[in-house]
C-alpha cells in the first residue's frame, strides 16, 4: 500500500452518521451509503482515502494492526479493548451516551449493596463492570451477553445490567431503572502509531480538521 493511501475504519449507524460532518470539514465525502450498499469498502471523493465498514468492537483491532490507518471508536469499546498500540488524539464529542447500572424497578439495589449481597450482573462490558464494582467493594458474578441486556433481569438471569444508556427509553419500556452512572461515553479518533509517522503529511490535515470541527 502506498504512503498516500489512507484507510478509515468506521462502524455503521450513529458513529458513521455523526462522523460524516467531520469528514466534510476535512473536504471528504463518502460516495456510498453503508445502509444501502452491500460493500464493506466504500470510496470517497479522495482517490487516496477509503472507508472500511467494520463492527464497532473491531475498530481498535483493525487500527492497531494497521489494516486501517485511523478509525472512530467509542470510549466503551476502547476501554474493553485496552487501547494499547493506539494513539488517541481527539475526543470527537460524538455518539454521546453513558455507561450505567440498571435494575428492575422493584429491586432494592441500595439495600442489596449495603448488605454485601453477591449480585449477578449481565453485561457486554465485563472489564468496565469488573473495575466499577471492585472499586466499590461490591461482590459480583459477571454474565457476559452480546444481545439485549434488558431481558436478563426480566427473566431472572441477572439482578442488574451494565449497559450504554442514551435516552433511557428502552430501560423504561422494560420497567428497568438506572441506579448508577458509571461514566460518560463519547467517541474518539484512534490512529495507528506507525501510520502517524509514515503518513503524517496525509493524516495531519485530516486530524486537524476533525479536532477543529469537534471542539469548536
């Protein structure tokens, strides 16, 4: 691959949509829509820049190993991945939400924690959950799930869940309540360290445009 060719890793959905204005600020337009195109490699108006569509949790891996020069990933994904081998220069302030603990409305969470009960917690974010409860001295059994977390406490699989919350409407629809806010989440730009050295001339103007557009 030439030192001029750049590959940007994005995931479909909210991150893709909210990254588009940042790309436009750098003079870049993605010429196909990932929601309607079956292609996983999308062209842009810049012949030397392409976008690859990958699962959100895979973005750090593609960037770390150099299959992509840079990408956009949520803080949640980066904390679970570890973030080693990645340069994280910019908080893009997009795809904002929060990581929270939620329980059924009739579950007395405060009392269970105070009495030292061992909680069963369902989550996709086992690293974040483990660190959070360890810091509070709460004993938990973590159950890793990949699908809808909200179902787990409703059918008795867990006492609580740790998950991303945006509006809270899904929690309310399933009679769950947010009992703890662990951290605020937004998406960050991540850059392959080797690419930053070898392709700095191409990358830096894009990074500067992203930084200016996301932190005006």
